[in-house]
C-alpha cells in the first residue's frame, strides 16, 4: 500500500528530472551553435593547417588569429590611364573590386597620374601584388597588418550573451501575466535587440576587413629628362616667357574690364541727357537771386559845358570902336 501511495510522487520526480536533462542539453546545443557570434560575408575558408573560428567568419591566419591586411604601392608606367584599366582587370580577376579611382591628365608642368583603392581577398594578396608589379617599375611597396583576434572574440562573447538574454526575455514576454510585466519585458527586449544588432554590424565589418585586404595603388607617368638652355639663349627664352606671361596678364585684365567699361558707357549715355534736360526745365527757386541785367558800357565822362563869356568891346580913349563889326550906336 505504501508503495502505491508513493508511486505518483516518484513519477512526478522522474518527469522533472527528465525535463531538466532535456533542457540542459538544448541549452548546451544552443550555446555551442551561437557562441561563435555572427557570420560576416566574404569570410575565407581555412587552408592547410589553418582552422576557422567557431562561426566561420572571415579568414583565419595562423590558427585562430584574425588579421586585417593593408598595403600601398607606387608604379611608374608609360600611360597611367591604360595601366589603371589593367589594374582594374587584375583585381576583378582575383575576386576583388575597385572602391575608388582617380585620374589626372598632364599639362602645365604636371605629369599624368592615376590613383586607385582596391580590395582583394586576403589569401590572394601576395599574388595580386606580384601581378601588379609587372605592369611597370615598382617604386614603393608598403604592407601592414592589424591583429583583431581579441576584438573579434570579445564581440562573439557579447553577441552570444545578448542572444541568450533576448531568448529569456522572449520567454518572459510570452509568460507575462500582467500589463506591467508585459511593458517591462518589451522595453528590456527592445534595448537588448538594439545592442545586439549594433554588435552584429560591428562584427560583420571586422569579418569583411579580415576577408578582404585594402591596397592603394598610385600610377605615375615615366618622365623624360629635359635640358634647360643656359647663357644667352637661356636668358632670351626666359625673357620671351616673361613677355608672353605679361601680355597674357594684360589681355586677361582687359577682358575683365571691357564688360564693365561698356556698361558704364551705356549708363552714362542714358543718364547724361536726362540730367541736362531736367536741369534746363527746372523753374527758378523761390527767394533766389534775380538774374542780373545786362551790363551797359560805362558812359564817357564829359566836362560840363559853360556858355562862353560875352565879348566886351574894347574901350579906347576916343570912344567906342568903330568898324564893320562894331555894334550900332543909338543916338542920344
């Protein structure tokens, strides 16, 4: 009887133990599958003696090391534009791409040149550099690398922890019994998911940098040496160049001033007649000074004319004068 009474309790205990063991196995399998982080596009596969990381992201060098490779080189070629086309073809044939390209034509004392930024698979970097060196004369070559193994592992661990936290929050969200618990679970879940997406984007970027090396290629034209004349001929050439430069500067100055001079002439031709017409038609201002009369020539000063004194007949001792001009004498 006692055994029959204890049988249900034993069955419940057995079911609990079985569910715990199954849950532990599922958790372990999830951790083993998601502990490696997030895969990055373009990740390389492990070669001879090399193994990939747990998530297969990027190319792994020297066991589990992850290295970002960069380089730069300068080539002297006959035609930089044509050489740039050849560089593009080589990079694409190796499975890479061209991120930036710039060309400059020669002139005014400048040599033609071209500049490219290319991305090639890390395992094809050495072969690509050797192929590029055959396009011309290699002047400079710099290769560098940055070990990001620790950063990648840290990101993988943080991503795994956040994924587990998101799963737990999803379970709490499904089992929420009240609106307060539901809102709190949703808020925490949104925060964890945002952080998880940011970490995944950073991890993908590192994986892409590891998988694809960055190389800057500068192409310069081969310049031929020129001999500058000296002595009298050199001075004559220098003087001629200076004269040509001066004449060119004068012509440029005249070209700049001619439109302004023409504009000023047109404005003056329109404004000057209007100003003169307005000045003539303007009435005299009130209270102004009256126009002065025309000046007459000054009259010549004349001496006052006086009547000549009457002539007195001369008196003699014998009486009044006689003669044809003598006045008549009245009788007594």
